[in-house]
C-alpha cells in the first residue's frame, strides 16, 4: 500500500490537513478553540470587523495560537471591489498575513458572488502581492480566468453559504479540476460528513467549511467527523475508485462451481 | 477634537496621531489595523500620521468568521 501522504500546498505553504475551517458562529471562544483543535485544520478563516470601542476587549486571536495556524482573512460581507481590497489591506496590516479569501457578494439572499467584481478585486490584490483565494461559482471559464490573472487557488462553492445542501454539481467541480492547474478548494455548502468525503473523492485539494461544524448539535463531534471524512475522501481519491457500471459483475469466481 | 471612529462621533482629548489615538482608546486587540479617511495606514506610520478635526478613523481586528 502506498502510505505516502500528499500535502495540500497553498502558495508557499504546505498543510498536512486538507480541511480549512471558519471561526464564526460558535457559542464561545472556548468552543471555537476546541472545535478547531479537533478538526486538525491548520488554516483557519477569520473576518475583519470594526473593534467595538466600549465593549469587552477580548479577541479571538487571544484564543488561537498563531504558531499553530495560518490565518486566512476573508472579505465576507463586502459588496464592492473597493471594500474587498481595503479589507485585505487592513487584514495584512493587522498581521493576519497575505493569503486572503476574496469574496465579493453579489446577492444578499443567495450570497452568491459577484464574479465580475471578484475577478477585478483579485486582479488588484494579486498585483499588490497577495496570495488570492477567490470564492466563486462553480464556473469553469471563470476559474480559468482567475488562474490566468495569478490567483493562488480557486474556491468554487458547492452550494450556497450555510445551506448545507452538499455538492450540488459534482460534474462542474470535475471540469474545473481538469481545466486549472492551481488548487481547487470547495468553499461553502457542505452539510455533513458524507458531503466532505464526496468532495474530496472528486480530487479537490481541500474544503473550507464553517456552519456545518459550528451549527451542528454537537460541534466538537462534528468537527472530528469532518476531519475523518476529509481524510477518508482524500484516501479514496488517491486509492482510485472503480468505474461505475450499469450491470453487475460477480466478485466470486465462476470457475469451480459445484454441479448439482 | 471631534472624530468619527468606527462610525461613531467621538471627542478625543489629547491624541495627535494614530498611535496616541490607539492608546487613548485603550485598543488591546493583539492585532488591529487602522484606516484614516478611507486610506489604510501601514502600522509603521501610526506615530507619524497626524489626526485632525472631523477625520474618519476605522479601527478593525479579526473576529470569528467563515465564508
């Protein structure tokens, strides 16, 4: 058995875990910390927001060891190129690094990305020296364009953010994997462990999720389930599944049957 | 001096630059960043970036977030 484990490479960094987790929606900083530890993730997303001037000054970063994790600041909530670019610049100045998850939302109800604006913002940020990981729709042409302008990876959504609908169009993900030579990371839509496995079985480099873990009845248990599911799915991909066939093919030999 | 900080009107007593301002506001986040009048200011320039009446200041930090 080939026990060699391939790592996930993003920019100039290598990650043993192919699971990237968000830090939102947890009940407390303590639960966030525990869920992330259990998930085994080494890359974690954070949002950039105004400091509440007169409130409790505790910060999520007091609870997450920066030596253990690579932060992936996002531009969640940005609806314009300008806001997304400025958010990334602020994240870099705040010491969160230069790998950024660019999202420019185009529709409030579906939280689908504005692909045109995402491409534009990505272009500006690549020029400014960022490693850009754009959240985008599962569109082959767009993903190729994002690769062409120098994005480090593409992050097509599997289903709307927080919907838990799973991989709605695995065929598009397959096509994107064939079309680009940069890592493809599934971003958004995973609901449960089997969704994560299925995504990994397609051959994607990694998966980013938040709500599926944080919103589960037992987030810590789900975090472990997701860790295992991502590992299983990746292993199955590397092992190479059998082709699908319409008809049966016996797995017991036909020779040597007793003659009754 | 009146400033707009994170969208709120604030009266600032003694700060002359962004470094003073962060101290006066008791910003303790381990990582924070500042923008002055919609321009992101590099951390190394907080002490030399002067603030004046009616300036708009944004002070941000990392919070829990996913996608």
